[in-house]
C-alpha cells in the first residue's frame, strides 16, 4: 500500500514538474515564440513515459528538445496560425452573409478549422517520434487527421475528458494543463505509429 502511494505521489510530482517546465519554456521564448517548442518538449517527455521510461532525465530531455525544435516548431506554428486566421476570417464572413450556400460553407469551414487544430496538436507527437523534413511534418500532420479517424476520436475523447475535468477543477490548470492531454496523446500515438510501421513493413 505504501509503495502504491509512493508511486502515485511520484507520478503526480513528475507531472506537476513537467507542467512547470512547460510554463518556464513559454517564458523563455518570450511568450509567443515559446509555446510551440515548449509543447514539443513536453511531448518528447510524455512519449518516453508512454514507452515505459518513467525515469527519463526530464530536465535534460526537455531543454534539449526545446532547443532542437525551436526553429522548426515555430515555422510550423506560424504557418498553422496564418491558416487558422484565414479560416476564422472566412468563418466570420459565412456568418454575416445569408443564404443556404453560405450556411453549408460555414460548417465546412468549421470542420476544416477543427481539423487544422488537430493537425497542429498531432505535429508535436510526429516531431518527437520521427525525423522528417519540415514539409513532411506538415503533410503527415494533416494526412493522419483524415486517414486515422479512430485514433483521432480517441485523442478527442481523452483530451475532452481532461478539459472537462480541469474546467470543473480550475485549480488543476497550473499543474496539469498540458501534461494530461500530452500523455494521453502519447499513448494513443504510440499505438497508431506502431500499427503504421507494422503495416509498412508488411507491405
């Protein structure tokens, strides 16, 4: 019983520490430029956890990934941000202009917008799992959203549950805001990537 309590306490402490590193990484990047590399670095750590390596040197891995991904992750983030702004502008127009065609366009744009958000989130886990050219990260992020619907539903369900819990217990936000969704996503992506690799080898 004491061992279980100790392991649970250590697990919670590590999650809190990683969330603190994420916040520190955002500050180190002067806010906006720190979001993408800090989130990528969190994904690198939770990927190790999902593979059973609970004793990964968190501090070293976080900052190593942060520095290595800084340029690429911000390039990808900037592109996704521009696309999101374009979609939001079109979404605004579709609300203002009446008509059946614009109503259909509204829901289509909304669908593409959420697909873009999912692609942005998926980028972090593709980046820490594969070494690819920047364009390939973009392509794979978008392609997997549309080609792996079951995995995307699992991601949405887990992240939705985490968001619901933290919305009802906002005191958890400073401690677990990014780590819970990232760990769940690492578990789902581990299975998804493994299946994809097996299919590639079998082809």
